[in-house]
C-alpha cells in the first residue's frame, strides 16, 4: 500500500507533463515585408559594396507561449558563408565580401527556436549592383590593316568593351586620347573607329598609326561616393600600300663619259628607278625615248646604258638621252612612268693624274722641322715641292689645296696648269702651338678641275714643331681662400696653390714665392706651392684675423703670374673673461641695480659672449643677476633697509658676492670676482642734482669736481652783481638804504635757515660715507654798507650748492657760503625768524644751532670741519 501511494502522484505528474508538451506551439518569424530591416530576411537586398562587419539585418520572431527564442543561420553544403547571427539578439552581420558579378543571389536557412520547437525557413537574399567594375576591352590586341586609298570618313574597325556592372555603371562610352593630333575618330556609343573627315592616309609618309582608345562607364555609387571607371587600349593601324605613286629615278642628274680608248659595247653608266609604292612595288622597265642617234642603248631590266659605236665614230661631243622608266604590273600592264635626262660627254683620254715631286723625284711625303709661332706670312722654305700633270689643255688644269686643320697655312698657287712650284705660307701664327700640336700633319691635294675623271693625287706634309718659352705660368684660380685655427703650431700647412706652365723642359718648371704686407707670418714651398706658417709664427685671431697677400708663379725665364691669397684665422676659445678688478665695491640703492662687467678678448662669437652668475652669497637668496648684462639687483620682495635688517644682523649692509663670468666657447673658460655691495636707501628729494649725486656716490672725486665748477660760477656771478651795484651807488653819491628796496616787496616775517650739510669723509666701512652738519650763518649786506638786510627766503626746491666765499679785505664783511660734499642734495628746513629789531634773539638761535651741531659730531665720533 505504501508503494501504491507513491506511484499514484508520480503518474499524475507525468500525464500533466505530456499534456503540456502536446499543447506547446512553435515559434515563428515576423514577416515585415521586403524593405524591412527586421523579420525573417525574406527578399532582403544588399549592395555588393556593403563593408564586411556591417550589421545588415535583425532576425525577429516570437513564441506564442512567450518563451524566449534563439536564432540561427545555416547554409546548404558547398555554399559560402556570408553572414553570422547573434543567437539571442538576432543581429545579422556580413562576414564575407559580396560580389554581384560572381553571385547575385544568396540562399540562407534562417531558424528560430523556443528550446522545444525549431522553425527553419530558406530565404533568398538579393545582391544589388555597385559601380565596382572597370570596363574591359575584349579581343585585344587590336591590329588593323587599312589600305592607304581608304576614303576619309570610312569605318575601319569596331572596338568593343564590356562592363559587368548594371545600370549606368555598366554603360560604356568611347573616346580617343589626343583627338586633335589623330587622323581618326570613334563613335562614342558604338565604338566604331573611322578615318576623320578630310583626312587621307599615305603609306609613303606614315606606315603605322597608334591610337589610344578610352572606354569609360557611366558612373555609379560605390561605398557612398559616385565613382567613374575607365580603361584604355592601343589600336595599331597599319597602312597598306596601293599603287598610286609613279616611279622615281635615284641619283639624278646622270652624267657619263666616253673616252677615246673606250670599246664599243662598253657600259657607260646605269640609271636606277624605283616604284614609289614601296609596300608592293611593281617591276621597272627602261627605254631611251630620244637623243641616242643610234649610238647608245639601254638594258630594259637593269637600266645600264652602253655605247654601241667606236668613240672615233661619234659625231657629237655631248649626247642628251631622254630615258623613260615605266611600272609594269604583274599582269603586264604599264601603270605609271617617269623620265630622266642622261648627259654623256665624249672626251679625249685623260690618263695622267697630277704628280708631286721632291728634289730627288716623285714623292708623296714631305717633312719639315720648325719653331712654334713663326711670323705670319713666312714661307716654309724648307719644303721643296713641285707638282706636274703631263696631260695637255683642260686635262692638265688642276687645283691645289691643303686638307687638315684649317686657317693655319695656305698654299700658293691654288690653280695650276701643267706644272708649278708649291709654296706654303703661314697664315695663323697663334695656332702653330707646340703645346697643342707636336706635329702638324696636312695633305696636299691636287685635283683636276675640268676633267670628268677628276683625277687627283695627294702628298703628306708633316711639320714637326720645336718648343719655345711662349707661355706664362697660370694658377688654377685667381684667388685662394684658406682658414686656419689660431692655435695651429708654427709650420702648419695652410693651403696649396697650383700653377702650370705648359712649356716643355726647364721652361715648364714653376717656382713659387709670396709677397705682400700680409705675408710676414707665412712661407711657401718653392716647388710644391704649399703655403705654411713660419716656424715662429703665433696666430692670434684677436690681434689679426685676416691676412691677404700675393703668390707668384715664375718660370726660369722670369715670366710669371700672380694670384691673391686670403687667409682667415679661425678664433679658438683661448681667453678667459676678465674683470677690471678681482675685488670690487659697489653702492646699491634699493630699487636700482648695480652692474659688473667682464670682457672676453676672443674675436668671435660664441667665444666672446659672457654669461654671469652668482656663485656664492652670504646670506643667499638676496640678489638676482642678469645672465647677459651682469646687472645685479635685490630680490623683488626686498624694498627697504628694514627687510634687510631682518635678514641679517650686519647693520652696515655690506655684503660680499662671488660672481662668475663664463664664456660660451668650447671648452668654456670662466673667472670670478668678489663684489662688495653697500646697500643704502634713498632719503633725499628727487631731482636732477639728487640723481647726479646718487650716480656719483661711488666716484666722489667726480662729484667734487662738478660741485667746485658750479660754485665757481656762482662766485663769479656774485662778484659781477656786487661790482654793478657799487658803481651804481658811487655814481649817485649816496648809499641807498636797503629798506627802500624792501618796501617794494610784500612784508615777510624774518626767517632763519637751517641747512643740513653733507660732508664727505673716508668711511671706516662701506656703510659710513656721509656725516650731517647743521649750521646757520647770518648773511651780511653785500654792498658793505653796514645796513642789516633781511635773511633771504630759502628756495622752494633743492638748488645746486653756492660757490665758496671770497676773502674780504679791510672792513668788508665776509659772505660765508656753505659748501656741500657728498652724494646727496642738501635738505632745507625753514624756521620762522623773529623781527629784525630783536638781534639778540637771532644771535641766541645761531648759538643754539651751533651747539646742537657740535653735540651731534661728538656723538658720531667725527671731528668738526
């Protein structure tokens, strides 16, 4: 029972499962039409230029029960696999390149499965055309035979090309390259090649023509762009000859001679005619038309003309024969003919050519030895030449001429009758040059003038030349440019000059020498022309970097030529930068730089370019230096002495720097200098005098000189004013009180002047250079009239210091003028003066100021000046 209980539920579940399985429905594809991009790929069209890897379609279907579906692609056996599919998404990808011309339809089995049921469909995919094919000519090569008498405009050949593309990409049009230079034209649609209208082919002028034909398709899309493809081929057109040209005689005009010893039946000459149509020539038949008078005959086949009578039976001296040459076709028809005139002259026998004779008889070679460059017009008397022709009359007349280098000699006489002495005369002396010709060789030619035979004879003339010293040594260049480093040791080679003298022997030997103001440091080897420095010579580009002098090439007779030598001494970095002092002192005002300078004596850049740097400073990080100019300035954050006091406990503000100056040569040299900088702060008013004194603070003697000059000018002006007023009062016989002058001015309160005097002293350290002295002195009447004058109003701005006081004589009061020594302008402090009537108060104020000044000097430990 227990087993039965377990069996009943199991059986029930099995029956349910079977029922469910039997109720499962198969999945299916969506059919979205031919232009859809998803579905079952039915009637899908793809362009053959679709790139490999592109997503071309999406398989799309469903399962009635809503179960997930998967997709598949299969192919029949032997078919190429063009596509792959993502089983889950249904994305179809192109994996093989398409080619419509090879396969325009692709069959694919697409499948969809829900895991239990699989549905497969065979679909056909159409491959559409893209313009990816070029036109191709068929039945090439093209060789066409065209008769030369083909009429213009006639068709001679049809060219055919195919393009496997469809539509406009498969349509073909034809055209010719260089259409204007061609004698042919082509129909752009049919490809029929024809002779241009008005053009005639001529075998005798051009037997072959080459025509380049271009076939171009109508264009179409390829990978998104409009493409047009074309192809070319060459058509060889051979022109066939036809019988359209008459025969032509070769070698005209024709002349023949019959001499007194000529035998009857002898051949006099042969005429030759050729068919003008060389491609298929006809045979030529010769005949004498007239002029023979029974004395001459011609071979019909060869054109050989023979005399048929004995010469002594001929009645005329000249016969003019008219010869006809006719073309005979293979059928025996005469198609064309031409005429030629043959002149035959009957002459006496000319059997003696001209002959040359020497002193010992007939001779065909003459030799002479002479020096080069003889004077023009000179006769070569060493040549004893006679020429003779034993014939008589016209047969003994001949011409003489020299055959060889032209224009050098001429022969006299030029025309001879029977016999003459031959004279050769110099015509061009310069051409008779031993350096060009060791031996001049000519042929002396004697040729008959009026004889049909033109008998001639020759004799060789050899003239051996002897050399003279007619050439000057010549340098290979008009000037020589050389460079040598300045550190080259004595005896170093600089440059080699070369001069040649084409003369032979001792005359051709060249000796070299140099001279000129720039040649002192150099020598030259007299034979080789090598220029080198003196053993003791020391070159220095900083002293002199350019030398030029002359080099002379001279032969044994003193003939010479000159060339100029330019030598540049190349700078070598052999100098270190130098400061004018190794320890320097400078005063720096906060906000203004100081400059240090080193000079490198090298001659050229970069050896003489100096870069500056601070090697050591205590404390560091206070100064900056300009690498190029050497200007030293404080860091930008240092704007007052208070900041400097915070940096260092050195209250005198004198700092030492080690500055390096380094050149840019290779190897580089450097030097250092110690620079002591006294830092001060500008405290005086701005103005031209203040600027001047600050600039000359480091050169007190310059400041003293300028100030002394200014004070001298002021004293001179004072004297001139005093003198003028004295003479004015003297002329008026009374002394004008000062008050009368003062009344014209506005009443001013009496004021005393307290001036701070800057007196230069030799400091114990770089920071102590100036001492301030206070003084106030009453000014007395410049007219010495014992009238008290009110104190002058102090200037509103700093003025140059007044000149020193002049010594007064007698009772004349001394006008004491304070002086200024130092690099700062005086500072004026205005005080209210009491009224003029209170002289005791004025004196007390002066005494008080003096006491303050003495106390200040005592506190600073300086003596009162």
